[in-house]
């Protein structure tokens, strides 16, 4: 612990000292893990990109459906990937061959341009120079040299500048750097990225936006020439709106694999395939892709178990050997079979989550209501004396740090300075209500809040509160905030339940809601939201004040929005509000239209059987998730 004295002015005006204690009660093992997650430079792993591409090439002429090809390509990754085991692990499994690293979703292409350009200093300089010269020529041709120079003078006056990547590569930049082995860099730049150059979804989406006329007025030409960063994880649809390119914010169905095991789930799918008489070819194709996906996750789990057994065999430290022998036994069982203990449940959960996130890197697959999910296992283990609170809490501390480690993205240098290493946008949901409408707070709720405090994970925790929330829980949260834990937020169930019911959620699903993304409400394992979308209200207001035009740092862009009237002619404030609402509605319509285009592209080229396998209703309806 460390004490900090602060001067505080009391109501009577007297200045006094108070002591604020910053707690750090984590074990030495957790402190080591935490420090490594903070200090180590993550690797860019090409294994996923390499093995996915290998199978995708092999199946190009096999006349297979996209969902089958996706399932086979990801399974090939599981078949050939290397697993990493660390001496401080008590939960096994990573999504790369390193302690800390990121895979590449090369087929979606969200960060392909980042790798292509920002792993090479010369390419960065060339890209930046060409982009700026190209834009300057466009602006001078469009508005004239004097107008262009005036816009530059204006930008300089307010402290803005033409966008620039700079010359610090992904490996050398000071904020959020990455490293990659030289041989891997050569394969990535010379073989993998060229193959996917015009095949990836990000490229197809940009092309589709133009063809569909998403960009209105002068914005179509403006966005074509505007110098931008290299990442394509989100795309602007207008100066007042943007859209994410990933495949959704959701929470997987973790309850079914915990209760049934992957082998049981696969058996259900195989039985349905066997009873195929009343199915269409498309439905049968869907079931086959789910079967391959489950086989892929099973392959990942078996590979992890094998790696653990090898680690135990080579380990000379009796204490570590004992811990890893237990882990090895657990991984031989779960997630293939149902979990029976708390440690088995946590390991099963993490194995499935890691494998699915390797199938769809950088998606937001939030943890869900973990205090509800794990509580039956914890309660039984406590009753039977199999686990102590200290053991359970430390396992949760490690779990939170590992969940955090997947929420890292290789953003462009143009925006990397504005991003923390771990985004925290996979919140753990705690508390709330049971399916009977009663308070759901339990012992694990408090243990998980303690784990949030002790782990210091850059991870959000959304606590659902309501009129019957125990005062003890509210005081616990207040105590965490007082001691510097800023990652715990509150969700008002009274408001959230009404909102969800208004959106068509059943009473059961509304009561069971959890948070994904920043504050997206969803039914775990049942619904998912937009990959990402944003309405830029200040930009929208600017369009309103300029009758559909928009002012930028480099000049006016005409006809971006609707012609809602010259505000100077408005006679009352309601007219301004109505114009603003109309512009906002127009921006939302563009987001919806662009979302449909994105989802149609994913459905056509890259459906998601590895999500469908863990979303309730897909198996029953025999329809693939996007």
C-alpha cells in the first residue's frame, strides 16, 4: 500500500489533510503477470494469417460454400498453431504463440494497410507524402490556390495540421509499439498481404459504399482525396457518422459448453445432420459448417492439453509441477466435457473464449454475467471445501488480466497516440436481477470486485443496480472508487429493462441482459449489436447551421447533409431543433444503409460459423451468424 496526503477544503473553509490509500494487495504472481502485460512489447503473430490463407487457397476450386471454407480455414489454424504456456499461468491458453501478441484477421483486412505501410519507414514517408500532395492538388484544383493557402493558414492558426503518419514504424513508435520477427515480416509483406489485397472485406466495403452512393454531395470526392490513417477498422459514412467494420458486439453462449461440453454439442449437430431428410441443402450446409467449427475448437482444446502435458513432463520445480499437473488434468476434461468445479468452469470458459476470438480477432466478445455464470460451481466447491475465497479470487484476477490482453488492436500511427494499449471495451457484468426478478448479488459479485481492484486490469466492470440492490454492494463500489479503481460503472436496471422491452426483448432476456462494447445491452448468447457506429453530434449541428454543408479544417464541403433551411431565416428555436433532428435522422439512415451493405458482404463472403456455434437459436433455425 502507499499513502497519499491531499489538502481538502471543508465546508467551513478550513483546509485539512486526508489520507488516501492506494491499495495493491495482489499476490506476487499476479503482480508479475500484470507488470508483463504492461511492459512487454506485444508480438504480431502471422500464424493465423498464414494457416488461414493456406486452407483458403486450397479450397478455392472445391465449389464449397463460404461458411464451409471459413470453418475449414480457421480449423487449419487450430491444427497447425503453436501453443504458449507460461510458468505463472494457472489458466491455460493464448491466441498466439507468445505470452503477449495479436493474431491477424487478414481476410477482413481491418489492419492490413497498417501492416503493409507502417512496418516500413520508407513506405510510411512515401504514403504520407503522396497522400498530402494528392490532397493539395485536389483542393487547389477545386477551390483555387489562394483558398487552399488560406485554409492551411487557418489550420495552422488553431494548432491543427495536415494528417501525418510520421516516420515511426509499428516497431519503433513510442506509444503502443509492436514487434515482429524478420522472417514473419517478409512472409506477411511479400506473400500474405498481396494475396488478400482486393479480396478482404474492408476493401470490398469501401468499393461498395461508392457504388451504393453512401457518400453524399461533395463528400464523395472529398473522402477520396483526404489523407487518412491506414487502419480500416471503422469507416466514415459522412462527416457526421461512422461505422465499424468488425462483425459485431456480442456475448457468446458460455452456459451451454459449461453444462454440455463441446463433445455433447457436436453430437447434437451430428445427429441433426444424420436426420437430414427435411432439410434444404443450405440448412445442411450450415450444420456441416457448425460441425467443423466445433471440431476446430475441440482441436484447439486438445492441442492446449497436449502442450500442458509436455510442460509438466519437462518441469523440475515441484511446486510449479504440482500446479500444472492439476491444470493438465483439468484441460484433459474441459471444455470437451461438462465442467464440475470452479477451476474447471473458469478454464472451460477461457478455452472457448480464446479459441473463438482467434477465429474472429478484434471482435468485441464481452465476458457476460460472470458472477452468475460461475456461481453454481463456486457455491458447490465452497460447500465441499474444494476451494477458498483467496484461491477463487486470484484465479479471477488472472482471468481479468487475460481478458484484457485480447482487447488490443494495432491502430495506425495517425491515431495510435490517442489509444491506450488495452481498450477495456469488454466489460464484465455483475449484479442485477435473477430470472425471477430478485436481486442477483452473490458472494462472487464481491469477490470479482475485489479481483478487479487487486488485478488492476484495464477492463471495465458494469454493475447492474436496482431498488433492491444491497447497500453493502453500493458501499463496496464506493470504496473501490475512493481507492482509485475507476473501471467500475453502474447500470440502472429500472431504466434498462424498460428500454429493452421497448426494443422487443422478452421479460426473461431483459432480466438477463449484460453489457458489451461500451454500454451496449444484449441478451448473452442470443443477441448482438452493431459492430460499431457513431453519430457525431457536433458535426451534425454544424451541418444544421450551414444548411447541409459542413466546415472542415481544410475548407467547406457542400451538400453533405439535407437542405433543412437557412438558420438565419428561422423565427423560433423549435425550427432549429427540428432541422437538427432531421440532419440527425439522415445521418442515422446512412449508418443503417451502410450497415446493411457491410452485413450483406459478410454474409456473402465471410459468414461466422464460429459465432453461430455459440449463439442460441442458430442451431435450431439453421441460419449462419454474420
